[in-house]
């Protein structure tokens, strides 16, 4: 690219598509009526939907408590946590 005086103009490098990654960890209580099959359905749903969002995570449950880690693009993690 040249300026009006015929000099080469510096072009900025193309954007690299940088995405801010967020890791969210939290603990919550299970609803008393939540069954093992309900938890399995949640996991199946996450396995199906989260890869397209660039989100990975871990879900652990014991004694009526969930511990979850979500990691991925900040906007996607925030949207999932808001549900």
C-alpha cells in the first residue's frame, strides 16, 4: 500500500482472533429431587453442546453437593453460569 507521496505505508498485522479464556469454579447444592439419571442427562447435554462453544469442564457430585469447573471463552462461560 502506498501513500499519496508514493511511500510504502505500514500495514498493521491482521488480528489474531485473541479470545479471553475464563475459568470458573463453584459449589452448589443439589435439588433434593435430583436423581442420578437427571445428573447423567446434564452431563450428556454438556458433552453435546459445550464443545461447539469452546467450553470444557468438570462436574463432581457427592453428598448432595456439586463442584463444577467451567473453562472457555469468557462470554460463553458467563452465559452458561447464568442459566
